[in-house]
């Protein structure tokens, strides 16, 4: 969907700098240099101070003083514009001056003052669309500073405002913000559904570019969607196909998983995991993603057979029989795979769970828990 002046959001704060901060914290020297260069260009004194503490940089007092002086001069200029607007112009000009002040604090990484300034801007804003834009800016501020509580509270506020009468573009934008937040919390199914809802109407370039959006969509979908829905919404989706060819590893991961080409799938999974580890939002979930995808692949193959030889299955995945034995044993023990290994015969036998039996076992388990709690409560009452 094309971005117009009406639906455009400024990339303030710049989330690319947050990504560079993450890479720098993991020893990437090029990211550190690029980050410092951006800090100097934007005179981001508050952000520079926090980075010196976080990344153990030595504080350059001369550089800090130069940036602080530049910030004071810019803030003075913005204050004069605000005063002039209050004395000589109308409410709209006052609001624009307040917004410029909030954006300045946000851009230099002064979170506390930015939140205050956005709150003042919101109080001076009447149209629901412009008030939503302010909320979106605060959500981005939360993403930038890894403040999940700030993000959550303002997403809830935006949802309430959308119900009051937000337009279609902002409704779609909110879905992307919600999906982005859900993905960071490992709520992959929710994130996938929201990403897929906005795949043909994406305009949230202030968060990330379209290629990154498709990458996130595929990652959250492949690990959470059932096979038929994955095929219709992702594997054969024109919007995905138009971009995924530019990401060969991701394309191989998606197609090899769907087409049961498990040797290629394992190779692509390892490479995808490496890419996830350098993404600040996906890095905490890379190990979980790899484990869940291996379970899905094993389940997908085993569902097709009553039994399969360990050696043949290991060949299909391009691993040794010993590795596969250890891997499957772990997942069987944790009840993630419904099968059993016959070491003598060298085969894996599937044990498809019966739905009614599973409900019966669950009822017994819940009943035992309830009885234990009642017994504990009775002891307390007797005392």
C-alpha cells in the first residue's frame, strides 16, 4: 500500500539505532562505530550517556559537552517557537510546536522528557487520528528503550481509541504494532495472524522495511500455523512470493519444510537461527524457534507412517542415528512427540494419541490437583 502524507509516520525515534545498540552489545565493532557516528550527527547526548553505561564505553567529556550545548541551543529555539505560537497563532500551531519539542526529546534519546512532551501534545490535540499518531510515537519510544510496560499500556490505549473512531490506515498500523510486540513476547500465533492481516496493506515503514516485515511474517507463521493454512496464507501467497525470493535461506526454510525436504530444511534452519540471533527482537527466541521447528518436522514425517527405521529417518534429516536417537528420546520424554523407540528392532513406532483418552487423563490430573488443594485447605482449617 502506498504511503501518503496523511498516513506517513516519521521514524522517530530511529529503531535502526536500537538494533545497532543490540549488535554493539554483542561485540560488533562496526555496529559500535556506526552507532557512535549517528549519535554525533544527531547530538544524542542522553542516549550517549546511557550507552556508555550499558556498553562500558569510556565517556568523552568534550564530545558530551558539545552535544549538550547543541541540545540546549535547539531546545531554546523550540521553546521560542512554542511561545510565539501561544502568543500569535492558533491551537493547531501550538500543537505543532509541542509535537516538535516531543520529537526532539525522542530523537536524542531523552525518554522521560519525551513522554512528558507527548502527553502535553496529546492534551492539545482534538482529532482522533492525530491523537492516535501521538500514541504510536510513544509506542515506538517504548520499543526503542525496551520498555514493555510502556508499549503494552499504549497499545491498549490505541485499541480503545480505534474503537472510538480510528480510520482504516491507523487500524492496520496498530495491528502491525501489536504483532511486533506479540512477536517480542514469543506469542507467535497471535503475531502471525496480525501480520497476515496487514500483509497487503503494510505502511508501517517507521518500524521496519517490507522485507523485514515478510521475514517476521514467515518466521511467526511457520512455527505456529497448521499446514493447510501455512500453504494458503504463506507458501502460495503472492505478497510473500514477491519478496521471499530475495531471502534465499528463508525461502529454502519455508519450502523445504512444506515439501518435506528435511535435509535442506535442517541446513536452512541453522542459517535462519544465526540470522535470528542478531535481531534484537528475535534473538531471545532463536533456541525456542529451532526446537519447535525440529519437533514440527519430526511430527510431520512420523504422522505419515506407523513405523519407520531410525537409520532411514536419520538419512532424510542428514544427521546420524545416534543424534536422532538422543533428540527423539528427549522430545518423547517431554511428551512433545507421540512415538516410541524400539532400539532392538531399530525402528520408531508412532503412538497417535486418542482425543477422548487425552481428555480423560487430563480430567484425572486436574482432579488430583483439586483434591490435593482441598486436603491442604482442610489441614489449615483444622489447625
